[in-house]
């Protein structure tokens, strides 16, 4: 019977009656018997016997709160944790906290119920031996994922029966920065270890910088951000009743000039001739030197009878918000439609007349039918080729009078719309034509948003407009010079607005150094911004290894784009083939690509071809389904969310026990074996690796990605460098294997220069960073932070619930 606490600090509490001291994955077990029962049938050979440990309930997490203060790249992390022991005996043990692998960390402080306790910091080599000993002794590989990281180790006081322990832990670290992009990582993931959700979890980060803060981006979690001036910002994430499945990552950009940051990734377990992945983070400068681009705003509002009531009141509030937020040099007009079309004015009006427009909006009422075609054509005549035109179109219904054929409406608008028109469509409720609205937005540089019956129109429209109110650069294009790129999303690139940012993902072929140019229109003039000497990784060990989720983020957007193509243009076999391959390779599960849940596994090439053929027949039959109604709206909304995703969502609940992500790889559970989704049994013969053998540990040490895969359990098939390795029972004898040499490693100095390290020594850059780490020892104050753990029973490892 075994118990484990972690997230990310790890406590392993041992309950192994009568068994010598041993260890369990992610920490050291101190075997403290939970108490023994008196002999039930006296006389007994001794006063008390302990043939079987008592059944045990896992400890419960009351809350998990992380607060971080970052002052000019020095981060102080504090975690506050309370957990409860529901058992009727006390538990004590030793915990191990894996130190973030890129952190220069010092001054750990640990408190239990307000009392400081002594801890020991292990370097990476000491920690590796500790981890491997634990795996060997407990026959449990879960700790292998931390190979290569240091650790903090300390003894924890007993947790009384039915009692709580309040644990705080604090540490400081220097954050890496590359070209003005700072990264903070907090190891929050617990899905491989926890049986029950956390009651509450939160991460709050406060940033203060001597340089202006520009972009703030989390690829891992949906965060709320708030900037207090140019030099301070706050970032918050919170949730309840969840099992965090992803480490918390935060990037922010500092400096005066516009943000342009390139991150590249090549999977270390893929062949090096395969394409890499890149992410560009774009944001305007903190002090925008060019003036905000003047724009024209056309507000096109459906006021047919179906809008009457609360919907129309909210739509009026949305228009009021936009009118009050117009910039000084903007122009506007309001076009309302039902059976006919009405205008606020016969031509575009200056923003100074918005007060008059507010009174006009208040006088409107909803009645009549819906002539969408005429409304679009009449509004298009107000567009001016000399200025960007934002066309905000809001409707709750289908066209009922005039031209009602959606394809003809699209063609009519295409004939009169100007090239500088960006159309943003808002569909209210379920009785909207998703084909019409999505096609309008895609053809005219905009987006489509669906306001569901339980959502507030005014809140959604005003939130949208607050983000696009101040364009800085429009009609964007990127040129990568000598680097061949493809499958770039979003496509086309959206405009860049003050206070916003654009996350661009794509693929590239051969790596190397290149100059990138970003072009865009400012006040009707084309401007080019050059970013020289950008590096695309040529191999896995020069990649941004911290961004392992990048391949899945790219695949998410790609699948969303392809699904939208099928929905709007009809299915074709080639497109469906792509969706099937991407879904299986990257574990992207959608209602239309649920192969990981419904199909027998593994899914090799032959199976993928069969699935694609079946899916084509299904989608071809669905292509005649109506483009309106609840199902159509929900499908459109979900596919737009995929196409525009800035982070990878977890798969649906029904896939949680079948799919896990390890680094950039996807693993599926096949009859108890965790199988790499790139493994094809018809083309690969897996090399047998006995569990806990010398080769097993050597592979894990030389290939960290394999170690993380082996940590899934005692039965794993993982692919590295196009070679499959299968972990088999320890008692099976095999021929020793040819263990590949470790990859070269890199370090990044504070200016972002990467340097290769040999296995014999370290570069001068690494020595400089060690010096910076030593400087942390002089910090006079270190906030305390609490233990981030989840406690769980490991008695039925194969049956436990897993989450992505």
C-alpha cells in the first residue's frame, strides 16, 4: 500500500508494514506502518501481527495557491497548501521537490504549520541517483520523468489522523530571457499521479520591470492579465475541482521596440529530417511612435421582429459602447435593417457626432423581416479605400426577404466590398446561417462569433471592440527569406492593435539563420520592419525545449482550419486524410476526429486509411445538413475555437483514460500498454528493454524524452529517432541493446545566445549563470511558499483515473 503527494513538490508517504525502507516515484518513502491490529485468534505467536496493511484513504487537498513576484527577471515563488489526512492514524514521510530544470535556484525555505524545517538541496547528479534508486526499489517508474533535474529533500512531520497540515515552501530563481522574452515555468502538472481533483487551485503572478512590458502570453492556461502602466503587470489563473494537467508557463516581453519573438521546436524523438515548428509572438511597442491608424466603423444591426426584447436592448448597449469608444479621428455610420434598411446618416460621420448617434440608437425598435442581402450591399457603399473599414455585422436570423440564397448573397457582397474591409460577424442564438456568416468573415479579413442563448450580447461585442479599437498595423504579411515555411496560422494574418498581440504558428523545413520582415499598412502607406539574424533550430538540442506543446498547438489550429474548410466547401478525401493523421499523431480529439476513443488501437497506416475512408463517407452525408440550428452553431463555434487556439485544450472526458501527452508526444493505452501514437507495428520491430535493466536506465539517462515516456508505467512502447523501444517484464532476458549517445546540451545566457555544452565541461556562459545563481544567496528576504502536492493511493495503479 503506497501513498504519494505531489504538484509539483512531491511527498511520498510510505505505508509498507513489515517491509524494509524503500522509495516510491517522485520522492523517498519512510515506511511508517499505519498501525497494526491485535491478533484476531489468540493465542498468537506475538502480541500483535501485521500481515496486511490497513486500507487507506488518500489525503485530500484543501487548496493550492501559488503567488509569484518577478522583479527584473528574479522570481520569488510562494506556494500555500493545506491537505487533510482522513485516515485514523498519523502519516509522516520525506518529500522531494524537483527543481525546475532551467532555474538558477537558491534559498529554499520550508515551513510546516508555521515552524521552519530543514531541507537538503540535491544537484542534478545526486537527484538522478536518488530517483533511480526509488524506481529500482519500488518497481515504480513514475519518477523517471524528473531525471536531469535537481531536487529539494526534507522530512515532513506527522500528519495527525483526521487532521490538517499547512505547508509553505519558497524559492527564488533567475528567469531565462532570449532577446527580451522572459519565461517563467511552474511545475503544476499532476495528471499522472492524482486520483481526485483539487478543491481549488490558483496561480497569481505580479511582474515589475525596469523596461516596458509589451506582450504577455501563456501557452498553457487561460489567464487574465492586467497592466498597471508600462512597467507593471498582473497575471492570474484559477479553477476549482480540477486536476491540473499542464505545467504553468508564462512568457512576457520587455523593451521599447515592438515585440517580435521567435520560438522554434524540433521533437528530439523524431528524425532530424522532419519539419520543425515555430511560434512568433508579435505585439506593438509599449510607446507607439506612429499614431493610431484612423478607421471607419460601419455598425450593421438586425432589428427584425425576432430581435425584440432583451436581445435588442443588449444590442443597443453594444452599439452605445462602440460609439463611446471611437478614437478622435475615426468615422462611423449605423445601418439597421429588417424588411427595409435605415441609416443614421447619408455619409460617414466624425467621431465627434457620436452623442447624436447615441440618441438615434435609443429610438430604435425591432420589427419586420430580415433582408440581409440589401443591408450588406447598402452598407458596403460607405467604405472608403483610403482608410481601413471595420464592418461590424450583428444578426439573429436567416434571410427571409429579398435575396435569400446564401451563396448569391456572398457573391453580391464580394462584387461591391473593398479590399480594405474587415468584416466581423456576430450571430445571436441558433437561428443564424453559419455558412453565410463564416464565409463572409473568412473572405473579408474578419472573424465570426456566436452569442449563445445564455450569453450577453453587449458583453461579447464590447469585449471584442475593446481589443480592436486602435489598429497600429493592418494588412500584415511575413517574409522568411531563405527559410521555407508552410502551414502558417492564422491565415490570413489579422491586424495588429494597440495593447494586443498575435500568436503565429507554422512549420519550417531546414533550419538556420535568416532575416524576417514584417510588412503592414500605416496611414495608407506600406511599411516594412526587419528582424535580422533569426535562428530556426536545425536539430532538437538547439530547439526551445521548454515549448514541447508547440506541435500540438500547431496541429490544433491546422485541424480547426481543415474542419472549417470541409464545413464551408464540402469534404474531400485528401483533407480528411490530413485530419486523421494529425488527430492520431498529436492526440487532438474532436467530435469529428474521435478515433483515439472509438477505434481499436494501435492506429497504423492501414488503420488510418480505413478511418479516413469511413470519415469521408460520414462527412459527405453530413454536408447536406442545414447550416442553421443548435448543432450547426455549436459546430461552427467549436471549429473556430480550434482554428484560433492559443493553447492546447485537454481532450474530452471520455478520452482521459486512453490518451496522455508526454512532452510533444501522444501516448494511447492499448490493453494496459502505453503506446506511442507514431508506432506502427506493421513497419517497426520494437527493441525489447527489460524493466529496471541497465539498458533501461541508460536509455532514460541519454534520452530524457524516453525517460518521460517510461515514467508512464511498466508497459510502454516509445519511439525515438525512428526506433521503437518496448519495456517488458524485468525477468525476461534479452540481448544488450545499442544505447544511443546523449544529445549535446545547450545553455542560454541572459542575452539569448545559445551555446553547446560537451559532456566533459561547461561553457563560459554556464559559469556566468552559476555566478548569477550564487548572487541570489544574498537576497535578504525570501517569501515562503506552500507545498504543491496531490496525495494519492497507489494501490491500484492500472485502474487509476488519468487526465490530460
